[in-house]
């Protein structure tokens, strides 16, 4: 790989870079994992904006991982296979996804567990800015109507991703939705997407408003978010906040129990369904408040893009 010095300290590569990516940790976490989705969004961005060629190390079947074009290498547990494969395919960079470092003379970096931190060979750690999932964007009115028809019988709906959320958090959401339905007499629906704990499904069997809860929607994540009237971001361990950023990007207001997003979200108290029910009511009855949240969120989302994330990674690996 050849490169020359670029403007503003960036490196401009004169030919394609070939990166070896160990995907086994991503497969283990699952395609619905925020971390998996974020890393693979960056992978897609590096392909799109920098023309990177990829070597993907996979454990058995590829599964549901959405990978761009590249060489697929299947392996089980042979950790030493990394250095051997890198030599065979003449990779320019090793990129691990489990925080580990392999013995090799080839430059390498590693995505640290639990976040968006990229550790370089030097030991330096770079924080990569978040980017929304691919395909998330504001929907035109006709598209929103189509999505609502496919998901919620044409009705408006609140959306929550229950992947990795504990049973208590989802139960509080269901209780809050019950209070909302009882007080407002609304035909709003609640859409739950992602892989939730089996105990949640058991709770739904006897849930009073079960007919108003939609599970396992048949449309893509981007359309689900874009068609929503509002997104409820449930607290869960190791969350990167992609639910929030997706909603901001799609111009959909967010209710959350986690502080840190400023005035671009509607913050309610955690561990109590009553404040959450009040939050649902606020979005439902106050269009001015809802529009204000959407406006503030759009400004925040404008500062976070795939191109920006890719630029940060490219600059980091260029000085690796």
C-alpha cells in the first residue's frame, strides 16, 4: 500500500487498502447487537468512501451479518490462523473486534469491547463518533403510511427495541402503555422489535392490551424507525445509544430514561411506569412539543454521520 501526506494531517492512499477483519466476536454478539451494527456500518463506510478491500474471518456460517463484498475465510477456534491468513492474503492491516492483539508484524487495531473505542498498535485509543444504522432516514408521508399499514394496521405507533433489555424494563414499558391507553382512549400501537428475553413474551400472553402490541415486524429497521410516532429508548447494559441516533436521523422524537442527550430527548424518571406514561401522553397530545424535540434532534444528528466516523477511523489507521 502506497500513501502520500494529505491536507490537515490526513493520509491519502494511492491504492486500495486491504484490511483483515476478525468477525467472530460480532457473530457471537449477534446481528441485533448495537456494537455489531455500529462496527459493520463503519466497515460499509470504509468500503464506500475509501475503497477498502476486506478479508473476513468467520466462525462457521456467516449468519445474519451484513457484510460488503470481500474474501470470506471460515474458521472455528484457531487463533493462530489470523497471522497466517494475513500473510497469505497480504493484508495491510489487522482489525480485531474482541479487544485482543495478535502476534504479527502487520499494523493492527482492535475495537474494544462494549463501545466505540478503537485501540491502535501504539496503544493509543481513539473514540469513533457514532453513526446511524444504514437505511435510516426521514420518510415521506406516503412511505410512513405504507410502513404503518405493514406494521400496525395503519395506526400510529410507539417503537421500542427490546434487544438486551431486562424483563423489568420491558414490563415497566407495558405498564406505562396500559396507563396511556386507559387515560387517552387512543388507538395507538406499541411495536417491540429485536430479540427480547423469553420472559417478556410470557408476560404478553396475559397483557390486557395485547392486541395493540406488535412483535417481530416484517419491515427493515430503518423503515420501522422512520414510520414511528415516537421511540422509547430502554436502558440496557453496554448500549451505545444507536436507538436514539437512529430516531434523531429519522426525525422521530425520543423518550428515554438515560440522561446525557440534552434537550434533544424527552427525559423521564427510570423505574416507574407513571412518568413514562406521562411522556407518551406528552408526545401524543402536544404536537408543538413533539416538533420542538424533532428540530433539536435533527441538529444533533447533523453532527454525527457515517462519513465523519469513517474519516476518524481512516486518520487513525493512517498513523498506526
